């Protein structure tokens, strides 16, 4: 489980932007990159090569519904 404390500490490895928890994904708040990182067995996989780039509509939807803890 990604706790609020962990979410607050984690950043997008590419842009250093805060992340939003959206189900089993961590989504970068950076509108230019729109990257998301999967969570496997409660472990965030924070590798740029294994991330996905979302289309703008999907990214906006994730920003609206996701749990956010900005530092």
C-alpha cells in the first residue's frame, strides 16, 4: 500500500513532479510528460523505461480522481 507519507516523498523520476495515486498507478502531475508508473504488490515501479505516457484526456481524468499529496 502506498501511504500518504510515501506518496508525499515520491517524485516522477523524469521531471521530479509530484505524483497522484490513481488505483494501482502513480501518475505524474507534469502535464508535458503525463507519465504513469505501475504499482506491483504494493511496490511502486519508478523506472522511466517501464512507465507509460498517457493521452491528455486520460491524464486529466487521473488528475481529477487521484489522491494527491503535494509537498
